[in-house]
């Protein structure tokens, strides 16, 4: 199947995708973004589509998975885990939080210590810290999955060693 034929087939299901995107996101702007991302992924993975199979189902699966992955990424970025005893930090007033945390740690010293770590480890760790999954980091950096895991582990260890005075 040619690229033009495939594009025509996808565009014929555009109304279905628009309704599904709106149902999932409940926002016009977000639904447009989701639909654009779905169409991009479908065109990018055109060779994975097998002729004779249900194109509508294939597009539905791409959109649903794209939506779920974006939701998980947003959810994980906004998660805060309070590891203090008796959940003290969460129960503090907003004004006390910044005063307490800023007074304990010299931010410049801490950032200098973190930035002194080898850039290959730090770059991989920061991608993980920013919500990327191991597989995504592996694809983006074009390195094996085991190397990604190893670099993140080593970056954590090096940070813990450099910042052991603050634990």
C-alpha cells in the first residue's frame, strides 16, 4: 500500500478519531493535540499496519495508548512522596515549607556537587527524573536498555556519595 493510499485511509476515519479524542480529553485543545499525535504515530508506523486488518481498531489503539502514556507522564511529574516521619512536610503551612527546606541545604553547593557528576550519567538520570521511561531514554539516546539502567543507578550512587553530608 502506498503512502498516499494509507494517508487517505487514515483521513477517512478523522471524524471517529476527533470524537474519541474529545471523549478522552474533554478539552478541545488537548483533543487536537492527541489527534495530531495519533496521526503522526500512525504515519510513522505505517509499515507495521497489516493490510486487511481493522484500521479503525488500529487507530483507536494508538490513540488510547498515546492518551494513557501522556496521562501517566503528567501524573508522575506531579507526584510528591513525603518521606518525613508522621507526614510532617505535607502537613506544614506553605510559608514554613520554603523556609525549612531552604535553610537546611545550601542550594548552590548541592547543584555544584550534582553537576560535577559525569555528564553521561547525569543526562540519563535527568531524563529519568523528568518522567521518561527507561525504554524511551534508550530510544532517544540510542543506547541499550541495560546501559540506561546502569547509568541511572550509578548517577544515584554518585549523588548519594557527594551529598552524604545532607542526608
